[in-house]
C-alpha cells in the first residue's frame, strides 16, 4: 500500500517500515542497559551526528539544496556553549540549548539570505566559502581557544535552583538520553513540518523549482526558512557535542564535517527522513570498527560507503525497508527501459 | 496594417497589454517593439514561424524573462520586470510549451500546489491533507479539464495528452484572469485535440487568453483575434478572416506552410 503524498514527505511508506522504525527507537531507548559504558558514549556520538545529518536532510533530501557549509552552524552551536559559559561554574541546559539554537539559527538566516541568491554548483561553493570563513575565524583568532580548541564547563541538567543529582558515572547515561530525546523530537517535528503546507512547498521546490516560481511561490523565502530551521537544528546538535565532550575545537566547523554529514545522508538514503539517522549511526560504527582493525580509517569508511551506494541506491534505509517488504525482481536487477513517450512536439501541419 | 487599428475588438477592456516590448539576447533581438492587447472574453492567438519570438513574448508576459525595453500593463499598472511568482499572484497564469509538471507528485497535489501558490493568509504550518477548500478548488480545476478521475495517480504516469491537460488545470487553479497557453496541443492525438479545442473556447469566455499554436486549423477555429509575428516583430494583427486574406502574412508564413 503506497500513500499518495508520502513521496513528498519522506515519511515511512509502509506499516512494516514504521514498525521497523519503532523497533529501532525502542532498541535505542534500552541500549545503554545492555552494552558496556564505553559504547554508551560512542552511541551518544552517533546520536549527535544523527542530529547533524537529520538537520542537513531538511536541505538536501527535502528541498534539494546541497550545502557544503552546514557544519558552520553545528560548530556555532558548540562554540556558543563555550562563549556563554563562565570559567568557574556551569550553566543550565535550559539556558545553553536555546542560546546555541538561536545563534546557529540567526547565523543560518544571514548566510542563507546571501547564499540562496545562487543556485546549484554556485550555491555549493558559496556555502563552502561561508563555512570556511567561520572555520578560519575560530582557527586563526583567540575567540574560541584558537587552533587547539578549548575546554568548557559542561551544561548541567538543572532548572532554577534544582539540579538533577548525577554521579560522575551516571553522567554519560544522562547525555545519552538527552541526545536521544532531542533526536526523536527533531525527527517527529520534521515529519510534521514536511506534512504541512510549508513542507509541500519544499517538496515542490525539490522537484521543480522553476515551476513553483511560475505557479506563484516566492521560493527564495521558503528556501530561506528551511535553511534557517536546518541551521537552528544543527546548532542543537553542536550543543550536544559540546555538552558530551566538554570541549570545542575548529574541526567542528570545518568543511570535512559538512562533507561527513552529506556522506551520512548518502549512506542512509536521500529519500527518507530516517535515512540520515541510520546513516549517521552506521557511519559512526564503521569509523570505530575501522579504527580497531586498521590505521587507515578513512580508506575503510570510503570503501564501505562506495559499496553501499553502488549496491543500495536508496541507501541503508531503502535497503532495510526492502528487507521488511521484499520485492521481486529486486531493484538492482537490470530492467527493460520504460516505453518511450511521444515527442513533445509533433507538428501535424506545417 | 492601417485597416487593423480601425477594426472593432472583442468584448471587454484590455486586461493585459504591452507597449514597445523588446527583448535582446546578446546581439539578437528576439522580440522587437511588440505592442499587443489581451481582452477579457477574447482568445488572442499569436502565430508565426519558429524563432518568431512567440515564446520569448510569453516568457516576458509571465515574468520569467525581464524585457530589455517597453512596458507591460496589467490593469494600468506597469508590471514589466516583476518576477514570475508575482505575475502569477497578480492573475497571470501560464502553461508551458514543453510539459512542465511535478512528475513524482500526485495529479491532485500538482494542482493543489497551484491553488496554494496564489492563496493569501494560509498558515503554512497547517497539515496539507486537512485543507478541504484547497482540495475542492483543485478538484474543480481538474474536473474542468477532465482529469478528476486520475487525481491520485502520480503525474509522471499520465499519458502525454493528459499531462498537457494537467498543465491547463494548473494554470486555471490559480484563478488567473489572463491565461498564457504556449502550444497546449503540442503532441496531442486527434481526439484529445478536439477536446482541448472545446476547452479553449470555454476558457476564452471567462479569461483573457493568449494562445500560441502551430496548427492553423485549430487557430482559425478558435481565435477571436490574431497577431502574426515574424523575426521578433508584429507582422500583422486582426480578425482571423482579415489575417487569412492578408497578403504579407500569406507570403511570410501561411504561404510557405500551405
């Protein structure tokens, strides 16, 4: 059963797909009780990466805008925590999280307002340039500790005078669950957003922007809104990185990080909202395994991604839903080309 | 040309008109000093050989291209150089020469977007599925072109002729006052063409229609007024009977074709 509108929404398309996602969510919720402490931290890193990739998916998969500067907003979220936290005491998450989101969102509004005047390849290059500008600001000035980065007091889980009592050993668990809750909220929020009138406009822009303009949509405004929201969400992801690591450095902002986020989306699948999450978790796992077995981590990562992209054109999420609802013939079998259309113009009279 | 200006035009006042409209591409003058007027209730056909500048003219009227010179008056307001999205919101709808739809989206969604595009005061965060008035209007538009039974199909799976009809439905959905139809019959079968001709007649009663068409049988059957273009300029204009009798036109265009 195929839902007519879901193509536009990137929503799970079948009941089995939805069940699979629910199973994944439950698995993540109980995971820390079944794995050693070290791996809880690793999965938290994966969840943070998932938030970054998911925020970028709003641009790439939903709107058709490929940005190479998205990590700038991720990094700005992390650096905001550093900037507003005093050296001698920690601030509450209730304060740092909105601050990180706001700074990243506003920066994205500004960068988007300028870069969205270009399209396609030029947009890619302009976002890259903006991203590198932010990178060099943090790398070459003393604003955020310079090239070496800086340690910071981690935000606390507190509200006014009340603070969640956490032992040192419970802390990683708390970071894990805060990240998981934020990621799930982000996923559901985006699902609703894409189902809205606004989301349908983004889908229209992805499919055929010129036609949207001809219909009467000022597509620039919609793209700018999407860009700002994506930046804001990336800021939240960056905040969670800073909270977990207690450390920021310019690498967070660099274009490598932006490219990684794009790879995660590619790995997980462009056509679904769950793809980037699956891709980010898989990417983190691949990186860890690669580091265990070889010194050439990037080479292994690259090979795995190449393999996935070649064998599963819809990414891991497409492959997974294929497992849940097997199809024959499988999509990778060569097929006969579809019958050709009549030509657009056949003059019947001279 | 002198006789033409004296002729009596169709019903209603000019809705959209141009004065000395020109567009250059580098050294090439694609459209040169064109002045035409579209009236409500009138089907205005623009004919001319390939490269005469017809599509460039439509692209300027719809805001897709900015004119190099001249004015475009929409109810006495100069709208030359306005972007395409604003022209659409001002009531100028268009269809494209090469089918231009949202292939992966459903037929209904294609038209629903067209309705949404020109509607003010919508809350963009509302669920798209729960907008009965948008859907009703989209369905009315689909019924008009005879596609309502195919609402749930992916637009890309429609036949070529059906996709052309969908183009018209999208142009209609915006409640446009002016319809710019660029070869709506291109590539259509005989039966589909006949249905489209009926539709064009009906549309002309309620809109100001500009039609670009190569099929002279169709043009002379439906046009109330004609403009003949050649090499970017207006060669002649008048009622179909006058155009048929015009010697210049016969030499420049009809002669070589028939």
